[in-house]
């Protein structure tokens, strides 16, 4: 947590932490997204602790939006079309999982579920290196090319969620290292973020397993500085 | 007028990659929960009784 608080105090953009009256705390970090239609930068917030109520509300919004898009206009049914984030929350182990979200215009533009129990890194099997595992990540349907083609609204949502997960990895002693299984449509995105592809994982439906090393996490943070 | 020969910054490259991907997703179970998993989740949900039940048989004085 020390590193996270330090970044929040000394970050380039305005970062702030807010403590609730309860012992749990909510961290809000100011970030920037890109309006894909106009190209302008828009201030948004990265929330490091998304609540069950917020997830339930977002699930309703995203499901409603998905169902409003005529299936015949889609070139293919998006890979995450049947996901249910509230079910993911209810199936998660409380205290060992964290949900991150990016809020803009009062709505969550993307969510990420992070497993807080460090796992052994595949980058160096014989060391004590560990990674934090991204259980799930999804951007809102209106930000996905699969639903919107060239009319997707906000860019940078996936990148900012990964940057938030890197901060959590640092806070949990994993030095910014992350692991995840990419769905096929997003593989190019993670490779552009310097994730290393370990190929199809037979134990996870053949999804590619990717890892971001601590050194590449540092480079990614520098490269994403605007 | 923009010069298309100017190389994109790494930040712009990452945004472009995000834009060109069909969807930005990651997950262990690729598409959706299996029916068996959903049934298991339903079974775990707490059951809320609509009517209060007496804790014991009412005492009957003889």
C-alpha cells in the first residue's frame, strides 16, 4: 500500500485518497481516457474498490446495452457477451479478491477482478518471483469494437485498468508483475503492453497465458505517461 | 495537416492496439458459466422464508 499512497501523493496528475468512516478505504485516482470520436482527453476516475452495489448496477447497464444491439449487426457474438459480473462477485472469495473500475459520466467504463493471493511466476520458475493474477477484465460494451465497430466511445480503458492492477501488484509485493489469460480478441492488446505470451493453456480452455514482468511493468508505466 | 510519417508514440501505439482489438477482455472461463456451475451457485444462495415460523410448539396449560 505504501507505494500506492506514494504515487497518489506524488503523481503527475491529481491523485487523491478518501477514507470512509468504516475501516475499509476507497481509493480514487484521476486518470485520462480518450474520446475516440473527437480525440480529446477526458478526465476519469480509477476506483480501486468497486462495491457489490456498483457491480450490480453496472451489470444491469451493460446487459441492457448488449441486448439493445441487434445481433444481426454484429459480425460475431462478442466473447464476453454472456458474462455476468455480479455472479463473478458472488463466486469470488471476499477479502482475497478486489474489483477495480473506471468511472466516467457516472458509469463504469470497464472492470477488472484481481486475485490478491500472489502466484508463482512462469517467467522465472526457479525463483521466488510472484505475480498477481487478473481473473477477469472487460471494457463496457459501448467501448468495444465488437459492438460499436468504429463508433466505440472511450479509449484507454483497458490500459488504465492494467496500470491500476500494476499498482496493486506493487502494493502486494509482486513488483508490478501480472498474469492473465487473454480472450482471443484481446491478445494483440496485451502484447502491445509488453506482456509475454506463454501460448495456449490446456487447463484453461486453450486461452493464451500472458505475463508482465516487473521490469516491463516499469517500462509500461513510463510509456503510458502522457 | 497531419504528417502520417511521424512515428506514433508508445502511448499512441497502445491506444491504437486497444482500439483495433474486437474486445478488451481477460478471463479464465472463456465464455460463460456452465449450467452446472450456475446450478451450484443457485444452491448456495440463502433461502429467505416469507413467514416467521414458531420456534417451538405453543405451551398448552392443562
